[in-house]
C-alpha cells in the first residue's frame, strides 16, 4: 500500500512538472487562426538626432517592440523602419498556428514612388498568454536579408523587442526623408 502511494505521488508530480514547462505555460491558442490587426497607424520613421536620442533603432535595422496589456489581452506592437512605397494601402494580418505567430505586412491600392521607411503601430487583440515564435513577413525585404524573427514569451515578460540588420536600400537612406 505504501508503494502504491509513492507511485501515485510520483506520477502526480511528473504530470504537474510537465504542465509547468516553459513551452506549455499559459493559455494555449486555437490550432490555427487569422487576426486582422486593429488600430493600424503608419507614420514616417523619425531620423536619429541628438534631440531624439531616445529612439532606440537605427535606420539600418527593421525592429519590433511590443507590450502586452494584461487587462485587455491586447498586444501593442510597433514595427520601426518597415519599408513601404508611399501612397499605398498598408494592411497587417496576424496568423497563429500552434506556437508560431506570423505577422504579414502587405501593401496594395496603387502605391508609387521610392520605397521609404515607416513605423507601423498596431494591436493584436485577445492574444493568449504563452510563448510564441514570431516571424515578420515584410514585403520589400531583399531576398538575401534575414527575416525578422524572435521568441516572445509573454509568461516570462510582458514586453520586449527584436531587431534584424538591414544592409540594402531603403535602410540607411533615412536622411532623404
């Protein structure tokens, strides 16, 4: 009887430890869903100057910063130095499959002119708290550039950022704005 009690206790602890692992912590999202970003705001990227030294990203990067609001369940996202043509309609879709969150940026409606750098501010609503692998699909990134991707664990931290280096135009050309 004592051995049965020890075996049951061991099984219970093993199950509890498995449930508390870092990859499975938090609420699991649906198997697959697509969310349209809400409150999308697009503004030209601001050049780094002495007066604006608090701006954390240089023009040779594509960067994401995020903060999760626990009360609303919304993830507030800023994509700094996103490349787009002026005048086109910019949309952001978010696809969640298992623990992969893909941010898909697109442009339509007859854009024209030279590609420039913009800051995109958007909100992902009702995002479950858990760990994600985030991939950002940018329409004007050159084929030889690495995509912007990172691990975001909302269980460990409600905010963070990630940056990908960019070496080809329009990155580095921000002074022309």
